């Protein structure tokens, strides 16, 4: 069984099967292994699977990510 990770952050680029995901978590950036599947996606969260982990990513409230920069609404 794969690891499962629940995190809060922002995608720095669109999520795409066959590519790594880049996630901003506070002042840190996480690069995942290759995305294998995207199970659910909404304005507030996304669930996706990489080679190693199933991610449950929730997005911070009142922020928008544009070209890698987080902007408060």
C-alpha cells in the first residue's frame, strides 16, 4: 500500500499525468515523483497519486496562485 499524505498548499503549475507536481507549502516547495493519476479536483482541494504516494492536497483559503506567486484575495 502506498503512503498517504495530507497537506495544505498551492500548486505552482497545473497538475499533469506524467510530470512531477510542484507544491508550495508555506515558504517551502515540494517536488513529487511522477503523477500517475488524478482522482478528484475542485477549487479547494485535489487528490492525486504519484509513483510513491497518494496526496490529499487542500488549498489555503483566500489565496490565488498565479505563475508561482501566491496572492491574497
